[in-house]
């Protein structure tokens, strides 16, 4: 989802209908740097009319002596159906600079619209989402929801007890952990300034 230059981390409304599958439990994270909370990242899931709606809200406002010195507000809404990507809308406010990104799956592939215009991506293309480990490993083309561009990442997978640890390098240097059920349990990433940002369960 996020090019490294865009932040030291990662770091849509539908027709009413009955839920056909139980949505995953939501995630509530505190964003930490050098032992200090600098923001939050919350992800919620709902099922409506056979579609899953994922809403991610990442708000980071580090302070020095009580004064906000950096502002990063990234909100996105993704729609999927039967486990397949349908659409995503993303809005990033980085210190007042707004970046809007949209993508829509269609018969001819995925149309991605960002700051530099429209791109046509393969039908398998999906947004990078840290809570979706089935998208990792280079199995599908990934694009960033804060840049509107394809991502070039290198992945390493290793066993972690009954779970798994993923490492990514390239545009983003991050480490993620998942338990045996596929539940996201840990995240850390190298920031623009070289510091390490860590997620802690809220």
C-alpha cells in the first residue's frame, strides 16, 4: 500500500443485504516509535450483500513538547467479493498535501488512477494490505494506495512456531508476523529517518 518515502510505516457504501460470511475481527493498533505512541491504525471489516468492505484508518501525529511536528492521515476503503478484489479508494493527507488514489477491477484488468494519471494493470493486481498475507510473496502484482503506482518488493517467508514471519525489502523494509489462523500479530518497519516504527495492540 505505501511507498517508503510516503511515511515510516505501512507505515467504499454498498447496497444493503444480509451478511453471507462472518467478517474477520477488527484490528486496533497503536503506532510506536522509540517507545512513544505517535498514532493509531485501525482496520474494520463488514460483510454486506456478499461483499466485504474493509476500512483502514491510519493517523500519525508525532509531537515535540506537545506540538504536532508531522501529520499523516491515510484512509482507505476496499471492496472484495468472494475473496477477489473489486475496488479501493484511498486518501492521504501528508502534512497538508493530499493524494487521492482509486482502483477498479474490470473485464480487461484493474484500472488504477493516481496523481500521475491512469494505469492499466493485470487482472490479478491488488492493493498492498498488511492484513492480507495471501497477497504476499510475489504471487500477485501489488500497487500502492498512497502512490497510485505498482510496487517492487522482495519477500522472505519463514516459519514462526505455528505461525509465519514475512519480511519485505525494496521500497518498503518491514517485518510482519501472523499466527496459525492467519491473524496479523506484529508489524515493524524502517522509516524515512532510519528509525523503527512498531505496532502494538491497542
